[in-house]
C-alpha cells in the first residue's frame, strides 16, 4: 500500500488527484479521511506524478 497524506486540498480535488494517481499506477485504491491510498508499492511513480503536478514531496518510511 502506498499512502499519500498532508495535501492541502479540498475533498473534491483530493478525490480527483487520487483517481489520477491510481490510473497512472494501474492500480486500485481509495481516498478517505484526507489520505490517498493506492494498492501496491508505487512510491517512485507517485512521487514523480506529484512533482509534475507542482506538489512538494517528502518520502517517509521504507
């Protein structure tokens, strides 16, 4: 599971970004309680997608 948290987005924008990330990874997942969860280990792909969208990214964990 790859988790994205700490984004200052409204719920609609967060859901849209979550869908874009899941599509980019070809994986399932969900958005709940302000956190995007993508099934599988897609850290590098998600980091690149977030950087291209103009977000500042900090990797945490393994």
